[in-house]
């Protein structure tokens, strides 16, 4: 047997191995794709079914056996929903409070994070740890004292009772600090040589550089406060000041068993956040991934 | 003393003086930047924590009556003797023990699948993450409808397959399971995204060279991905347990503000809410909050220590 044939055979087995590996990988990829498609269908089914129900005539929603079809599809449920609930008002309340919370969170947290990242002041480490410890405080257990506090300020049943407790986010400080820590010093030094004040350095140099962090924190804070249920639920009793999640929680009992209408309300309640999500998915995901970085 | 050394000494005191002044200025500037946050943080986070502790020692009611009626530890004694509180704590515990592994393992599995080189990655990521951004009330409305007997979609599919209907909303044995399934659907996106972010930080070369050495997909997952994800996994478990121990709103809303069949879904936080806001005993409710708070702290610190040790040993 010549040397050449041995080498050739070795090469063929290598090639065969490679091709079986490619085959295996293809099969595995195919299998995981099929599995993912099945899971994805299960995941979207509840949303599709709600939309489907909301478009049916009320009398056909409770048909047995269940069917995706109806004699005809109609927007009647949406029209009644807008006419009979305070949905527009709830959108406005949610938008107003979430926008304020989001903006103030950005300013407060980025200023604090700037000092923690860039200014070597005394007591900095202790303060940073005190703020980080806030992440450990479970929000749900604060509802009773927060209510008493707002009562003593005379702010129950006002926007303030929703806004004030959501302004100081330790997590936002953390995300900003992570970001500031990663920006090189040189720029700042150049500006300081020019005699710029630290506040100008913060506002005109760091903040524009930190736009990705600003977006992540801002959008994340917006969605979190838009979706906050418990706080506005205990603070607000008047229909006029309710946010979307609180207002929606009242429709099940007030509509009775009118499922097309209930589902139309659910769809209308979910659409604004889903739109925000589709546009700003990256920022929301970064906001969450920021949580993961602290490990 | 010579002229020169005198001059040197004078410059030195001047410099240290200037240094000190600048130091003080830096301190002031630093505090100035932190102060706005710190004030809001102290008033609306630290103060409620202290106020809650104070309230738990008084016969405090929601109208403010009894705010000076000091009870000592009586509220705590009453809570510990209350069978309903223990039952609610049991519901919370059961929910946590079942939902945490599901929410961690399913999220990891989804992330592993989506992280493979498959088409339409972004679409899958969107699908699994989207429910997380829905308000809890929307989620509860949808699932209350899905779980209906007869004309509900889930029972409709079950009977269509020749299986028996399940009393998701009426059977005390499955009601909590109904809450858990809904919670997995709603919140899995959070853990899923954290896992995906963790996987992105694993160097691609590691997987490539292992693959060249003949390691199959499963071996790579077991020996590369999972060990390198241990930091992320520990964090997810800790965050998940803290979140699960606070379960309340989705269960409360799924059952239209009730306690579920035979109190089977009344969690600790729901019991705190009812004590504070329907029987108006906010002092008693604060004592319950503190017991839960301390429980959550112990569990999370315990987990932190345990998971850290395990990681160091691994």
C-alpha cells in the first residue's frame, strides 16, 4: 500500500466525519426550529384568541365547541368600549405620570451616577452601597406605609401619590454608573482645562455620550411605571385619575359576561405598550440586561 | 533660616491649603450631584421602611386612629397565632417552589434554542419576550377568558382532544396551577432575555474549537454554555425567588379580586393587602409586611451565600 493511498483514505474519512457532523448539526437545527415554532405558536395563541374574540359579535363568543370563526366580524365591541369606559382618560393619566417619572428618573439617577463614577468625594462608597441596598427592598411590602405617608402629606387620590414613590430608582443609578465607568477620561480633562464647571462637563459632555443609557433607562422606567398596578391601585379611587392597568381591572365586573367587549378592552390596554415595545425593543432589553451585569 | 527654605515652606503651606480647599470643593460638588436623588430616595424609600416598622408596633388603623396606641409586640403575636396568615404564607411558598424552577429552566431552554444559528432569531425573541411588557390587568383578563369552562379556549382544546375539562378557576386543587401557568407565560421573557445576554458574552471561539474537537451540541451546552452562565443563572434564581415570594396582583386579578376557590390563591401579600385595605388594620398589616420582608431577606442572603459557594467549588 502506497503512502499516497493512506493519506487519501485519511482525507476521505476526515471528510466523511466532517459531513456527518454537518448532517448532525442540520438535523439538530431543524429539530430545534420545529420545537421553537411549536412553542412560539403556543406563546402567541392567547393574544390571537383575544383579538379574535374581540372581533366577534357578542352573541357568538360563548359558542360551544370553541371556534375561531364567526358569522361575521365586527368592531362593535371596540366602539362600545370607547363609549362606555374612561379609556382615553386612562391613557392620558398613564402617559402623563409615566412620562414625568421617566424624565425625572433619568435626571436624578444620571446626576448621582456621574458623581459616583467621576467625582472623588468623601463618603462616596458608603452612599453608593446605601443606594444599592435599595434594590433589595421588595416593593410590595411598602404599600401600607407608602399609603400612610401619602395620607399624611394629603396626596392620596392625586397624581403625586403615583409619581413620587417611583422617582428614585437604584437600578437606574447602577445602569448609568456602569455606562459612565466605561467612558474614557481624556474628554473630561480637556474640558476641565478649558475651565468648564463639573456641571457643564456632566450636562454637555457626559449626557450626550450616554444617550444609549439614557434611552435604556428612560424607556424601561416608562414601561415599568405604565404597567405598575399595585401603587395606583391603592392610591387612586376616582375613575378620573385611574391609570390603564387600574381602569382595566374594573371592567371585568362592570361589563359582566360580555367577552367581546372585555377582550376589546384588553387589546386596547395592551396595544400602546406593545407598540412602544416593538419600537424600542433594544433599549428595553438593554435595561434588563443591565440588571444582569451586576452579578 | 535661609531665605530659600523659608520661601519653600511658605509655598508648601500655600499648596496644602489650596489642596484642602479643592478637596472640600470636590466633596461639595460630589454631594451636590447625589443630593437630589438622595432626598427622594430617603423620603420615599427609606422613610416608608422605617414608618412601616414603627406602625407595626401600634394599633394603627387606616384613618390614623390608634396611631399613638403602643402595642409592643402584640401585632406580631397576633400574626403568628393567625392560621389564615400561615395559610397565605403556605400559598406563597407553594407558588414560589413550583414557579421558580419552571421560570428558570424553561427560560434557559428557550434561550438555548433561540441562541442557535436559526433563521428569524429576532422574531422568536420578540414572541417570547412580548407578553412581559403587557400590563398585569390585560394578562389577567386574557387568561380569565382562556380558562373559562365550556367556551374557554383551553378547555375547548382539551375536550376537542377527548380529554376532560379542568376547573381552572373553580377547583381549589388546580387554581394555583392556573396562576402559575399564566405567570410563566407572562414573565418568562425577563429571565429569557437575561440568559440570552449572558450567552452573548461567551466567546464564540470556545464553541467553535470545541466543535472542531468533535463535541456535539449537547456536550457543548453541558460543558461550556451552562458552566459559563453560572453567574447569570445565580442572579436569575435570586431575582426570581424574590419576585415569586411577592406574588399577588396576577392571582388577585385572575380571580376578580377574590381569594380563589377555598382561599387556594390568597398569597401573603394579598392577605397583607386585605388586612390593610379592607379591614383597615394597617398596623397589623405592617407587622405582616415586616415578617415577609425579613423572610425574603433571609432567603435571598441564604441563596446568595449558597450559590456563591457552589460556584467557587465548581
